[in-house]
């Protein structure tokens, strides 16, 4: 079974960052794109 993957655009802070953290905690591999450079 493969691990689910999600790409979040604009996830450096706020709702996007919270969504990235939540999905990561649920077992997703998360990729974050952020123009501010805060995506990590």
C-alpha cells in the first residue's frame, strides 16, 4: 500500500500551515509551496 501524498499551495502560515501539520499527523506525505519561504 502506498502512502497518500498532498501538495499544499500557500502553506507557509495560517490555515495552510495548520492543514499541512494536521495532514502530516494523519500519515500523509506533505509538500508545501510558499512564496514567503516559511514552508517547511
